[in-house]
């Protein structure tokens, strides 16, 4: 019996195809969710679609470059990336663009959100440091310098304020430390301290307390801070099994704020229905599966930690955004990778995918390489070598 031909030959190829499918779905959804707002704000229905495609072009070049070369060559780039991230994060409070009471963007030729880069920077920095210890079979403390540098980035992002992204950056760092095999009690202790800090931060700001109250009962705050959450739930519920059809959802007609950004999943649910939601969730699950396979087969500890961290970056944000839109988590500014509109997020995620593909390609290349045979000594040299060992004893 002839076997069905495989859709892809290796996990790296699978990740590439899956990401391109997600991007295609996201592009259609972004246009559908944004053309009404774009027409009113910019007098151009295609404004956000054009920006999205421009970011994709930049991201595609970075993906290709990152996938082309050996990921181990990127270690030298980590200090530059960390320095650039720190500098841009420090500039945000001084010269950042303000929107909705927060400063999160810089205008550097194009609008740029440094906190998105900080997510990947934290993963690459922590993996580069811990990978050396992992290859040598040694352990290090969780309180090593990558933790402190990540902590500095978390504080800078938190001050914007952007608590959701700050939690994501901290969580990604913790995932890489966990994969490196640090003592479990250290990891659990620090996660516990982090949870206490998050709770304390919530109660330190009155508006966060109200937001948590609206999370527990959004219907009681539907005319105020819970309006967005309620409209998202209504959009999801109105989609039914098959959806209303592309472009036919009502939520984007100024009912649902941020319909093309953080709440793009609600528009997708309304217009593509339960079937569309299942398909998108399947794609993210498949990316997680193949990303994990790449991490397991990585040639070294650095590759394993980097692939695991990037997989967590993509899948963790997907889970967080879907849970937020569905009301399982409080409303935060965590986008849905490749589905939500956001130029910096798309570019950084595509760069991360390129690195993941590079790890997968190197794993496949080194796995297929025949092992080098052990050198064989001729009998006379073997006898001479044995005699030398006896004389030493």
C-alpha cells in the first residue's frame, strides 16, 4: 500500500508552512477588522493592511537571513541586542509616543515598540548563558546575571505602564531557566515571589483593582471598564458554528475597541465561527508541537534552550491572548502572534521563527551526517602503545 506523501520533510519546514498559513489568515482578518476604522481615521480603508504587509516584508527578510545561517553564530549578536533593547526601553518614558495613557512606542523612522523586542532578547540572552552550563553538565543559580538583566527590562516595561508584557518577559526567562534544569525549589521560590509582586502591583494601582473586578464580573462594568470584555464575548458568541462570514461581523463597526489589534481573535471568532477558531488553535498547537521537536533534537544546549524559549514565546502569547479575549484572564496588551495587527510584534515573531528554523535545519543536517569512524592503529603501534601504558603503571 502506498503511503500518503508527507506535507513537509522536517519540523523546520513544518513550522515555516504553519506560520505562513497563520499569517495569511491574520492578513485577511486584520483587513476585515480594520477597514472601517482605517476609513474613518485615515480616509484609507487599506491603511492598516498596507502597514501590516510592510512589516511582513521586513520580517520575511529577517526570517530568511536568520534561517540561512547557523544559529550558533548569533551568540555574538546577543550583547548588541541587549544593549539596544535597554537603550530603547530607557528612551520610551522620555521621548515615547503616548496613547491611551501609556508610553510604549518610539518614532524611529517607523513606529517601534521596544517591549516586543525585549521578549526575544530575554530568551536569547538567557539561552546563550545557560546553554554553556547545560553542555558541561553543570548547574547555575537562578540568580545569575541574565535574571538581573531581564529584571531590569521587566521594570522598564512595567513603568510604561505595560504590566501584561512585563509578566510575559519574566515568564519567558523563567521557562528557559526551568528547561536548563535548575533546582526546582529555586524556580518555584522565584515564581512565587513574582506572583506576590504581581498581586502587590495590582493593589498598588486603583485602576488595576477595578480592572480585576471587571474581569470577575464584566457585565457589572459593561458601560465602563468592562465594555471591551463584554463586546468581545458578544462577538465570540454571535459567531456560532460557521461564523457570519468574512467582512460581515458587526463588532468592528465601532462596537469593539481595538478590534484589529489585541481583540482580533474576537473578530475572527465572529466571522469564521467555531470552525475557524478550531483551525487557528490547531495551527498554534502544531507550531508548539514541531517547535518542541526542534528543541529536543537541537545539536547543543544553547539550541535546545533557544528553541524551547522561542516556542514558549509564540505559544504562550497565543494562549494568553485567547484566554484574555474569552475572559479567562484579565484584559492585557498581549497580542495574538500573526493574527493581531502590530508591526513590531510581527517583525520580532518572524525573526524568532527564522532562528527556530535555523536550529531545526542544523539539527537535521547534523543528524544526517555519518558518524566519523574511530581511527584504527596497526598491530605494531597498538602493541607499542600498550607497552607504554604498562611502563607508566
